């Protein structure tokens, strides 16, 4: 099975979706998972406003209730915190370039560091620490993460997501002979993912696949 996962490490619903996708992958060993970073909120330069923080806290409470995952909103109280998802997205793109086999674990580690541990993953040194813990060479990661080619690779991911018409994260698709079929858009339980995959396969075998 070949899955395409379009997400952002600083998307709270993607964090909530992680265990559901993890169970799907565990039940289907050998699945190829390609990551595309969505660029949920990139290019911000101003510290998060009180209104934005209040909105995020309310949103995170909802995701925590649905997913059962721990959230630590102390991140929002970090002095001068700027909610820019580009550095974290670029970190995952960098991980893919350096060692694609570790990239999904790096993606999850960045999520946990931000949402569970309240670490500022907009900082390059924090991202390098996380990457090192995930098995990457810290110096190599830092050098590559800061490079213009990784910035461009991140922008290419954002453009790919937009080109596919993806407007929300997480989005999961399955590829069959180069054609993509939507499996899920938004937080979806493992059982529903499996049902949708079975429906896609059944319709493919019957010669017609729905949207």
C-alpha cells in the first residue's frame, strides 16, 4: 500500500490523528508513507496575539477531548512566541532529505515536543535537538535545515498541497498506479480509515471509484 500524508507538524488535528494513522500503519506492515508538508501557518513574524492564543487554547481543548492526547498550552506563554509553522515543516523536509526512513518519527517527535512538552519548535536549535534524538546527526541537520534548498523544498511541498486542492489537514490519500484516492480529510479513526481503503479497493476492482 502506498499512502500520501499531507499534514503540518504544528497542526493540532494532525497531532490528534497520529495514533489513528499509527495503528493503520502497524496493521499494514510494509506500507509506503510519503509525507507532504502542508504549510498551515507560514511566514508569521509577529508574536501571537491574545486573541490568537485564546483561539488556539479553545481549539486544542477540543482536539484533546476527541483524541485523548495530552496538550500543554504553556508554549503559548513563551516570551515573544511567533506561531510560524514553516521551520517545523522545513525540519521534516530536511529529515526526508537526510534519511527518509526516520522522517515520520521525526514528524511525530516534533509534534510531541510542541503539544505535549511545550517546546518552542520554531527555534532551529530546538529542532536540531529533536532531530538528534530521532537519530539524525545534529550538525548535518543544522547545516541542511538552514540551507536555501531546504527552504525551497518546503515551499515546493506547500505548492504540492495547494495543487492537490488540499485545504485542511490532516489529509490522507492512497495511490494506485499513480492515481490518488482520498482516504480521509480531517481527524479520522483507524476503523474508518480501513473501511474507506476497503471501499476504494472494492470500487477499483469493480471499475469505478467514488470521490
